[in-house]
């Protein structure tokens, strides 16, 4: 499941003009989607709440 999340997060970051930093990927290991979303938002300075972010990536996750 981790690789699907990484793939979706990479795509999402790209759409927002950010570049995935694989060095930060380890921070997402073993976290719930909610926790992982909070980490991504903080690390990349994205202007969304965790709930907004999850609602935006949920359709992308279900496509995988």
C-alpha cells in the first residue's frame, strides 16, 4: 500500500508545483493516512487542511 500512497502523493505534489523528496518518505511509514497527510502538508508547506488533502487524494487512491 505504501507505494500507492507515495505515487499519489508524488502526483499531488507535482500538481501543486512541489517536488517529492524521497528522503522524507520514511516519515510516512507505518502512519495512518491521516497522520501521513499531516506530515506531507507540513513538510511541503501546502495550504490545505488534512481533511481537504485526504478528500483530494481519495479519488486518486481509489483509481490505483
